[in-house]
C-alpha cells in the first residue's frame, strides 16, 4: 500500500502523549510513580503514520513486549530531561514490519500509552542458517519528558534476555544445571553472591544476561549436599552480572526474581534459610519451597502491594515467611486479586500494618479470584484484618489459619455486588469474624461456610452462611445497616422461642389483633391485600405499586433487656420496579424506654433484589442489640419508609433471644418459617375497623402467635367461625 504522505514530508520520532504528560505532572505532585511495562509495536498496515499526542491505540498493533531498560538522560539539572525506553524483541517474533510503536506505562493503577512514535520501514527477517542463528533486535524510544521525578528507572542488568542473545554474547552458557554443576567453569575472584537455591530436579537452565560490551568471568557452584547455589562473577570493571537466584546482600531482589520467574523454565525453586529484601514479589506458574527460616522482607518504593498474585495463576508456596517492615502504610497487603489456582502452605504473613483508627491494610486479601487456598498459615500484626474476602471470589478455602497471639481477624466485607461463592473458612480460633454485606443490591456473600471454629466476637450483617460446629462468645449486628441473610446453624449458637405475637400476620387491623396500620399515604383499598400461593400466604403491602408508603405496627410491644442480643427472622419477598428508591428499607425496630419514648430506631433490610426483578420467597435473619435504656421493642413493617413504588410480601416475622449457650436454631425457626408441603386453606373476614376498610388475611390450623408468657394460640375452633366460615379474629389458647 502506498504511503499517503509524500516521502519528502515524512518525519520520524517519538512524542509524549497527553496522558503521558498528565501522568508526569500528577506523579510529581502526588508523589506517585510512573512505571513503564511494555513497548507496543505494529506495522500501521505498512503505511506512514504521524504520531498523535491524543493516541491511545496503534493503527495495527502486532505485539507488546516487556521493557528491558528505562533511563533518564539529563546531563545537567538545567537541561531538558529525555527518557530512553528499550525492549528486546524475542527470537520467536520475526517476518514482520515495524512502522509504529508506543511506550506503555502504568500510573495510579491505570495502563496507558505514555508516548507514541513512528519509524521508517523496518523488516525483522526470519532466522538464517535454517533457523539456527537469530539476529538480536531491540526497540528503543527516546522522547522529551516534562518531569523525571515520578519515572521509575529500570536497570537492564536484572532483565533476562532471550537464550539466543545470551549464547551470542556470553563466553559460555549451560542448558542444564547438572552440566553447569559438573563443569570446571569456575573463577575465584570478584564474586557476586546470588544465593537463590535450586535443587537438581528444578529443571532449569543457567541463563544470565550480560551487560553490553562486558564479559562474564564465570559461575562458581557451591555444593550443599541436598542442593546448591550459584555465585556469579563480575568482569574486571566491577559490573555485576545477574543470574539465577536471589541475593541476601542485595538491597532489592524484586527485579532479580522477575528475571528468574519470567524465564518460565523452572517448575520448583527452593529458597534457603536466609532473609531476602523485596520492594515487590510477583510469582507466577511456579512452586516455591522455603527452608525453615527463609524470609522475604518487604519495603516501600513504588507500590504498597508487596506480594502480588494479581492476574497470576498456578502458584504454590511452602513454608515462606512474608513480612512487611513498614510500620504504617496504607493499602499494603498480600494481594490475591484476579488470581487462579494459588496455594500457600504453612509459612507466615505478618507486619502489614496501617496505624490509624480506620486502617486500610490487610494480610491476605482476596478479590475476584478462583480456586485459591491457604493451608495452616500463621498471621501476626496485620490491620485491618489478617484475612479479607472482598468481591467476586469463587472456590476459596482458608484451612486452619492461626495467629501468633490468638488475635486472628477474618473479614468478609465486599465493596459491591460481585458475588462471592463457595468460600470456606474452617479449623480456627479467632478474636473477631466479620460477615458484612455492605450493599442493598444482590447479596454478595452467598454459599459461605464457617466450620469447626471458635471466635470471641461475631459481627454478622446479611451473609448467606452455613455455620457448622461454630462457637462464639458474642454476636453483633451492624446497627447502621442490619441487612438480613440466610443462616444455617448446625451445632452452633442458638436462639430462644419467638417473642412476637401473631408472627404470620393473621390479624391485621382488628382491635383484638396485633398488627395495625400506623401510617399510610396510600388510599385504604390499595394499602395491602392477601397474597395467596400454593405453599404460603402473606400480606402484600402496596400491591399495585403506587407511589407511597404503608406502615404496619405491632400493638403488643416486646419486653427486652438493654445490651442483650436478639435475632430477627423474616420470610417474604419484594418487587422493586426500575428506578424505585429505598430498596430493602422494609422493617424498622423502635426501641423504647420505660416511659414509652423511642431511644433508638434501627432499620432492618431484608429481601435484597435487583430493580425490575422479583426474588423468590426468602427466609432471612439478622442479629440486633438492644440499645442502652431500652425496655420494650415495637416492630414496624413497610413497603419502605419513604415514598416509593416498591411492593413487599410478608409471610412471617419472628423475634428471638440470641443464645450462645444453646444450639437450637434451625428447629426453632422451622415452627414458624417453613413453607407448607400442601396447598394452604385461606379464609377472609368481613371485619372492618373504624379507621381502615380492608379484608383480613386468615390462616386456619396454623400456630399464629406466642405471647410474652410463651402461650401458644391457633385459629382452629369452629366456635369462632361464623356460618360463612369467616374467622372472627379472636385468639384461642391451647
């Protein structure tokens, strides 16, 4: 294809993009780094292309290759800084044309084109000599920058080149560790100690990169009986040559590890019983076996994510101690985000601290990961929690975690609606366990399992969770939220019998009943109606989805004790039309003192569902704590507490005393909240009150209430039915 720009007018070079300039200025102001990761290049469809400062894509991108070196060129402080970014084209990329390229960088967690450029047509040929000899090709971009302060420079000595390039430049390289170990290729002077240790079955090769124009003196092997480590020589000028392994004397092993891991030649690496310093550790597709005493210490340079499994997979780590030396650093953590098939066995995670009242630092942090597991890992000195389960994880297992001082904190606290599925934490003793959902949308904590464990404090707020052989000294809800969830408690904590009269809302509005309309902005005939289903009946508030509110209040307040924990359980569902506000605001608890004054009003938010959908009937609960000076409780049910078009169905609501000395839980709830296996018989009353005109939903042959004296009532006796089989609304004691 012919170029559209005359050859006499074609210009070549690299320029800073608008985003690149912005990143440099913001990086300087905010003290945040700009880190170059790749050079992208393409053929521009084999046409001339003029670099554009607004560009964020190439005309026809072919490949992205890792950056080899980043250097700031500024002879004097007064001269204009120029950045040189270089990358080596791997040997398996050939028979292509290069006419455009871009320097890819990351700033503030975002990847973008920092600079773009073009060049005259460059052809990368096939290997010659029947593919046996490659010609090394490097891409180099130079461009003027506005500020060198945020730029992270990269030492080319720690980036591994291709095998062919090494063989071409080195005096000698070995393809097999046994060959290297048995050779006489040893030199005694000017050694650089690199003590990453490899056992004979590691399956690697002795590759190392040599700085241009320098010659390596050689490799010295120390035989340790059950393994060995390499000492790599320097040349006469003292320039170090980085090889396989980590150096306990090095200031930072970050790039040495990257060079080793990026070779993709080692299935297993053994770490000796030494301490190695890192600004970041990023393992991928590798098994790491640490000897007793092996420790990675982390310090801050450019990122608080000291251990990163982000977008990594197939990693197994055994017996490694990972410790942060930063006493207070926001966002520091072992980050298991978007990871797959990561296993950490034993070892320890410690020191990930943020010393403020509301800390943002964690030990192990899980987000959007799959099939990741911790086995017998020890924790110490991490805040806000040792283990954090955030958003969108699937098939996560935390088995037998422990804390050095018995202060383990396990925190399930998603930040959005990305659902966590099949998460198990088992076999532990904890100081605190948090199960908090933090959202009015779809429940982000489903299929959570807590087994064979004990905690001092359980903070529960809305998770769908199964407890099995789980003990806790105290349980709390979140009074700011009080989201409900599906709880299955097997041989765990318990609850007492129901304290709320007429839990199935059999009598609504009658003077002799328990439930009456407290307030409504909707006309009487549209406030509620009987909702009939084959296996249940209920009261439907705002059945026609009008814009307004309907409040039902129980007329027989429940006696409570200040500071005691209670359990609210509700069965029903909600329909939330598109755009309707105030979803999940369907229950309010009004705590009152001896004078009848409200001392605190708490929302309870069940039946979370997406707008435009009706969820199936759900049976959910939450723990609540009676506030100071509270002696009585009034329960209010509503379609919402502000005007909305939401419609709610309530089939049952009960209130119980939480019992940490009992395991009676599911069996207590089943008396009230289990759905019928047969069609329900429903009768309606013609009774009306003086204030509201409506028909009452009636259930026959069901337990309908337990009063404060624990007396049971049924609406069953024919004496209380009229000739039309309408129940009159009186309670009969049995």
